[in-house]
């Protein structure tokens, strides 16, 4: 058995990082090219069984792995590939609090001969793959999430963000500061607002997804909807209404007026309960 180790400090609190290891909903949206999709088959206490459906290979087929994930509170996780692609591989993860966030320590047990000359050939490829996955997570702002959730952890977040209080009118800045066809992040009174120019006018909505707190300014616009980068929830650009996806409610939407080249946030035009 070939053994390889990986260590990284993630700039988020321990409970947030721990939640990512059980947030199967985000895989298809954040990691479609690296991890594919997860499909939960069984949950029993601290043991979860799921299928991992990888992206298409060179034969245009989607390989499948069957994985057993075991949580050993408070900070230890095991992954064992028992069928399909990578069968026999085991991953042991330890998480611990760190001054800069959370320390991730992983040991990969790969069913290959433990030849001395093989390790330097395999290690660079595996480390690049692991780093790419974390880079994908951090690029869209690691957030709470999770079906089926962290087993037996009372501090598990509820999976829903409380609706924010309305904002009064605010001056946002010069219109020239906000190029078209982009999602812009604004922070007003400590609140995240996402601003965009859509179909000839500026619109603004709450910038935090009410599902699990994803940053919507890191998402995309698709068919007149803002799409959350984490779990794919869609919100109508004009009204903030929840169109589809994991979120259970919509966003507060604001009108934006342009006066003498300045953008002004007007009173709320709609707020979905």
C-alpha cells in the first residue's frame, strides 16, 4: 500500500471546514470536473455510504465509485472506496483548530506497491488534484451546508440563513465603477449586496444565499437568474424570487436609480417571505 500525506491550513473556522466534508449538495456545482456528483445511498449513525459519479472519461463513460465515509467525533473522518473506480483506496482526515483557521491533515492509502521510486511519480499528480479541489471551494467562499449533515454534532448549522433587515436608501458609487455583465459585491452597514446591470438597467439584491450562506457575487447570471455558486439555487434578477433549487425563500430586491452618473439604492421593491 502506497501512503501519501497532505497538509493545508484553510482560512475558515473548524466547524465550517468540518461541514464541507458532509456537504454533498455542493459537489456537482463546485466540483463538476474534479469530483463529479455524489448520490447518498445509506446513512446509519456516523456511517454514510454514497456513490461518486465522476466526469466522463476518454471513452465517454462516467465511472462510479462506492464510498463509505465514517465520522469519528470530534475531528476524524475516514473514506473507504469499496467498489468501482479507486477501489481499495482509503483516506484518513484529521481537522484541528489553527491560529489562521483550520489545519487539515490527510493520509492517502493507495492500493499500489510501496516502491521507493513510485512515490515521487505519484505524489505531484495527487497533490495537484487535491489542491485544485480546495481551490475550487475557496474560490466560491466556503460556506455552511449540507445534506445529510454532520452526524451527531449538536452545533451543526440549521442550513438556513435568517432573512436580513431591509436597508434604507444609500449612495452606491459612480455607475462607471460597475462594468456591465458582471456581478459586483457591495457592503452596506455590514451587509452584502450584489449589484448588476441587466437588460439596460441596474438591479440590486441581497448578496447572501438564504440556503447556506453562499456569496452570490461569486455566482453567475443564467436566464435572467442569479445562480448561487454553492448549491445552484436560482433567484429572479428583477424580483429576487426563488425560482428553483435548494433555497426555501427568495431575496430582498432593491431598485437602483442613476442620477448624474451616480447609483442610488432606493427603497425595497419586493421582499419574498
